[in-house]
């Protein structure tokens, strides 16, 4: 009887949270799906059935194809850059560096800054102007007599989105460093000592022992950074504003829905974003639950 009462009280305690999740997450997802299947355009709701036409038209839309290309470029540069830089910083801190606490805080600090602030700062750093108006990196390269490194940064055709990914790498590499550092500290010291006794140098220890054992950390970093890159919005707006060469699905969705009032198409873009994130997150959650069950 007491157990039943405790069970009832437990369910009663979490029921407001469950109800809020059902309404404000899954309910709104369902509502968005319904809107994406309608012809709603304009301020007046129009739920006339439109089937999958909003989705089909997107894949024949040149702008949406540019968005996909930009997302792939941004994701590739951002994820690979953050993982490599974060791993190198973690390895450096793992050497027993004096003042480790200071450097760990220094590397993590950018993560505490919003993408808007990061974008404003990097807009100045990546100022494409030359001559008397030169600033940021281009001015630094000029002082160092490295003029050949000066470039147009995010205004470069086709690859400008990769320059914006540099700002995202600066902000999130510290987080990746924290993941790898925790993973390195969890590896038993006996494995390193045994490898050293066998004659392995530091590079071989990391190449054949540490990196393979850090595979779960790398997978987590890939999933976390990957889903963040798919939803990027505020960083691009803060750096460059709304420009077609730097367009991504989130910006297209915002402009289509709130500027163009084409709610049906905007909802379709948001559902495609949700699906792309779910493709990353759901397999990872299943893998994590399976691993925990086996342990």
C-alpha cells in the first residue's frame, strides 16, 4: 500500500513536467507538421491540404540548395576544426602543465559568450576592407609583413561560410577540450606506463592507445557539434547579416516565415531541420542506452 502511494505521489510530482513537454514540445512539433502540409501564406491561417508540395518545392529551390551546400561546408570545417584543436589543447593540459587551472579556464571562457557577442567581435576581426580601413586579422598580417595572408574572409565567394566557421571553432573548441581532457584523465595511468616500458614514445602512446580509447568521446563531440552546426543562425547574422552566399536553412526559415509570411514553407524547412538533427541524435541515444545496458 505504501509503495503504491509513493508511486502515485512520484507520478503526480512529475506530471506537470510531462504535461508541459507533451504540449510545448511534441504538441508544437505536431502543429508544425500540420502547417507544413498546408497552403498557409499570409497573416490569415489557411489549412488547405497541400500534401508534400512544400517539401518537394524546396529541393528544386536554388536558394535551398545553396543552404544545403553552406551547411555541409560549415559543418565539416566547424566539427573537424573543433575536434582537432580541442584534442590538441587537451593533450597539452594533460602533460602536467604549470598553471593548468588558468589555461583550462582560458580555453573554456569563449563558451560562456553568446554567439551574438562572438559574431560582433569576429565581424571586426574578419573585416575584409583593405587600405586605410584595414582592421582585425588583415591589419595584423600587414604589420607582420604577411600581406599574402590578407583575404576577404566571409565575403569570399563560395567559401565565405568556412570563414564564419572559424569563429564557431574559437567558441566551441574549449568545450571539446574539456571532453577530451576528462576522457584522458579517465584512462588508467598503468596503460601509459606499460607502453613506456615497452619502448613506446609519446606519439605512439597517443596514436595507438589514447586515441582509440577516446573513441566514445570523439563520437559524443561529433554528435554535439554536428547538431549545433545544423541549427546555426545567430552567429551568421551577427557576422554578416542576411546574405544569400552565407544563407543556411535556419535563416531561410526565418525569412520565409516571418518576413515572407509563407508559413507552410517555413514550417516545412523547420521540420527538415528537425529531421536532420534527429538523424544525428537518435542513433547516438540508442547507442548510449545500449552501452549502458551492456555495462
